[in-house]
């Protein structure tokens, strides 16, 4: 049996470790001599494993020598620390946050597209040497490189002399590109997105490790990442996973994982670098770690699109981005030297071929083609020489060889941010991507770059002063204003709302006291009342003055016509209310006691068919100021609706009832969470509503906790929590209190009112509703709410 696992066999690691040790300044001569005398070979040049297995005794010796090499003193460690505190101490110019300008989501969309395009451009020539890259491009009239590589018109002799990358060429040449194929350079930003959605900006290195084990197939890892993965499976814990028998710890693998941390810290290179450090130390040390920190900081500076000091107030240029990257790297390190070497070479010649030749002469003989240092020098040189132009940035980077797809991806990401929007990128680079990304990361295969941009923007932590106060680093999510919000009507105009949720017929029994378990009581009254949390919120919002589209389902029964009619009479559009063949309409069995308190049993019926959004629903959501969601319909449909809103910049409001676990992707797409105090306690683990509201800010940007007769609590990231009291009334039926509050709250907020005012107005609506029996029938009209609020404002 000849199973040659790449990047992990001890006999293949020794040669790489000997080279890395020499670069670190360690004395490897005795170890190298023993290895050669035993018949050991050098490091495989381009493959991850040697072609044949070794003798058992040679493999055992390889393991012994790897451990021996690890004990040798490392002279470079003094100037190249891995500890974060030591790195920051070495960086006298550690960057301060700057103001981030509006338009972040458009910039992130361009960055995602740019990363994909740059990666895809480099894929067919990965592992092809410099002479081969030049020959392949020149033979098809594409040199200097300015477009996708192609096999059309390629001389067969040149094709034979310089074969394409056999795995990538079938999906990455001009004639066969159809969407973005899978690549680890895109898998890692996807994993970073999941990391921040699940753990927030306070994630730990252990969180990264657990995420990889849960979501990343081992076969999709390479070099340092595969060794670290193996170490995790062997019980080695971070950060030792980065150093134990890992000769690839200063290769490029961490640098390609930086983007998500730069993208989500626009204007704050220092915070981006610190986040990148926590990710990088799982797999890398020293210069390998600096690569991720450098890229994250440079991207964070580019993501801000803010004025650069000393540059006449212009938007940040690529040179300022590179300086921001260098500011988080120890200046005495080899990484900083490589970046400076690349920048200097680019400035010294107008001919980029000369620049590349100089860099290959400097690093080619001493470093592997995937090592971070030559690739950092090339990336810095290409970006400098291109001066911010997108096409020139990715083409110069890829044309320089070495790790073509990884470098192309980083160059495209940064140049995309500087371009500012997808429309600013040449169509020849974006159209073939077809807004589709292939991946084995679960749940994300086929995802669109527009959706990725929206989900990334929702995670952005803006520095102080960027359109709203920002939370301290590590608080877990975006500051108010980090997302694009549609308030199309503007202050004073009618809000346009979409509601995705349940439509039920409420079967209401009124009793003196609610029955205990096993008890039978005599009721006073029975009524059938149209309801359902979705329909109730739709009616409440319509009566409060919003234009409302209901998205839901009814059955084939006698209740369906009445449910449609009730919504229509309230002014709710029912174009999105479909009929579910073979199902009955949803029902809610409600018991109301003599004090107005209620208990409810819901039977979903047709509501259970809402497992996605139907034809026309995306347009209904896209043309709304906000989407209202609840949890009386299947979770997959709720998530689909939330993501559709999120992708289009539409504010999403979630009422988490009935209480159940909330998927990370739903939380990432939620702008405002409106639980009652019991739901807030379940979600946060905090019994006190005030503490619960604050704790829930780790999940979403804004929270309103309803407290019934005690009012409501509001909390937002970067702001002091506040309480708005309720109107003192005698409750007759509290069935619709919460839904009335949400419908009115969203109407007022979408109209542009400050949240305290919106909450007080919603409290007035709820106070009116609880003084009347029924659900939708109890909900007040706009004029009533306004008059009641003005007469009895609880805040006065």
C-alpha cells in the first residue's frame, strides 16, 4: 500500500524544517548530516509528499530529528516575537482608529468579488514557474498580463513545456469559467465569517480550532493548516499546534485568512491585526503571524475609505494601506524587510518584469515558493507598482509567480476595497463569477457575493465617531450605523413593512381561572378570532400607518377566506399569502382568565409549509423599510427571509417567540431583537431584564425587551440602556399586547423616530389593545395611538 499523505509525513517535513531552521539562524549542520547519512532526502520541491514511502527506521529518525531541531536556539526570536504584547511593544507606530465613511457594504461587495477574481486569475498557473507563466501568457497575446489566461490559440509545444495546474485549469481559464470554483483562499474568509457570526469579535484561538474541526474537511487544508489540524486531532492544544513538528509555520497560510478581520474593522487596523493574531497563532509563528496581521491592517485601512493624513484629504491610497500594514509588524523582522524590499523594487523601475526578476533573485534560491516572505515582497511590489488600479493590481501580482492564487486573492481584495463598489470593477473580471461561490463549507455552497457582503457588513465594528458610537473591541458585533438601512419614506412618511410569519385562526375560551393540570373548568365565552403572530403584527403595523405586505400561508378550509378578509380589511396586502394544498389553516387555542392573562397552544397547519420564500417574496422584502419575523413558522423559512432582507440592506426585526435556539446566520441578519422578559431570560441566561438586554447585544446590534405592565428596556451597542415605562391601564385581554407593540414600534422606527419615542408610541398602542378583547380586533388605529400617547405620555 502506498498512501502518501501530503504535508504531514515526518520524512517529508525534515527537509522543510532544515531550511526553515537555517533561515532562523539555527545551526543545523549536525542534524542535516545525520539525515543525509541515513538516506534522507531534501524537501519536495512542489508536491506535498515524496513519491515513495521510506523505510520504517528512516521515518522514526525523521520524527526524532524534528524534535531535536525544535530544541535548537533561535537567534531571530529576539527581533521576531510571536507574543502579541511583545509584537505591540516592538511597533512604535501602532495605529489609532480613523473615521470610517459610509458605503461599507458596497466596498465589501467589491472586496469579495476582487478576492475571488484575483484568486481565480492565479489558479491555472499555481506551481507554474515564472518562465512558464510568461510564456503561456505571451503565446496568447496576453503579456503584460491583462486578462484571464486562455488555452485558445496556445501553441501545443508551449502547452507541453509549461503545463497548466491540472486541478485548476478545467475551471479557471477564460473559456471555462462558470462561477467561482472552490479554493482554500475563499474557504477561509467563509470560515472567518462563521467564526464572527457564532462567537463575535471576542473569539478565542480555541474557537477557531473548534470551528475548523466542525466545519472544515481535513482534506481542504494544506501546509501549516494541515499540520495544525493533525496536531489538534492528536490532542495538541493551541498555540503549540503552530510549532509542534510544523516546518510551515512561516509560510503564507495565515496571510490568506486575514481578510475577514480587516473587512470587519474598517478604519481600525490595530484591532484588525489583534483579531488576525488570534486566528494566526493556531497555525503559525513569528513571520507567518505577521503576514496575517499585515494583511488585516492594510485591508482595515482600505475598508474605511477615510481621508489619509498628509494626502490632501483624498480617500486612502494603496501606499497608505501598505504603511498601515507595516505599522503592526515588528520593524526589525524579516517580514517587514520583505515588504520594504518589494516597495523599494517597485519604485525603482517602471518595468514590472525587472521588479519581479529582482525579487526572484533575492528570494528564489533560499525560500520555498509558498513561504510568506517572497510572497509578501511580491504582493507589496505589485500593489505599489499598480498604484491602486484593480486590473493592474491582480495582473502584476499573479504575473510575478510563486503562490499566484493566494497573492492574487489578497491583491484583489485590497484593490476592490479601494475601487469602492462592484460597479467600479471591470466587468470582464466580475461577470464570469456569476455571483456564485462553490465551497465545501457546510451551508454556504453556491452563496452569492452580494449576500456575503451583506453578512460581512453586519459584523463590522466601526471606530468611535463613525456614524454612531462603537463598542469596545471584543464586544461582539457592529456598532449602530454599521449596516445600510432603508428608510425610504423618510421622517414623517409612511413606512413600508414586510411581515413573514404565521396566520392563524384563534380559538379563544374565556374562563374565570385557568385550569390546572387535569382540571376541568366551565368557561364564560368562546370566540373565533383571526390571529397568528405574523398576521397580528401585520395588522398592528397597518393600523399604525404602515404599508404592509403579508408573506405567509393559509389552508384549504373555512378559515382561509376569513383570514384573508381580516388582513385585507386592515389594509394589509395579501399578494404574498399563498394557499397550501392539503393543509388546514393554522390555529391557536387560547385560554384567557378573569385577569386578562392568557395561555396559548399553536397548531401550525399551513404555516408549517413556509420553509422558504416564494416567487415575488424577495421583491416584497426588497421594497420594504423593514422585515418583521417571528418563530411560529419553520426556522429554515425564517432564515431564508432574514437573509433575503439582509442581502438587500433591509432592516430585520425578530420576535423570538416561541422560544427556541436561534441559528447564527439568523442572528447575523437580525438588526433588532424584541423578546419579552421570559424569552430574553431564556436567550441570555440572565433573569434580570436589564442585564438580559445588555447580554443580548453579543448577538444582535439592538434589543428591546418588553416587560408587560412594567414597560420596556432598550439596549444598543455603544449606548447606555434605558427604560420606557408602560401606560397604567386595567387589562382585559393581553393576547395581542406584544404583537401590537412590535407593529407600532417598527412603524415608528421605520419612520425615523428616535427609539425612546418609538417605544413610548408603541406602549400607547399596546395599552389601548389590552383594554379590548381579541387579537387583531383589539389593535388601535394610528390616530388613536397618537392621541393617547400625547394625552398620557408615561415619560412626562
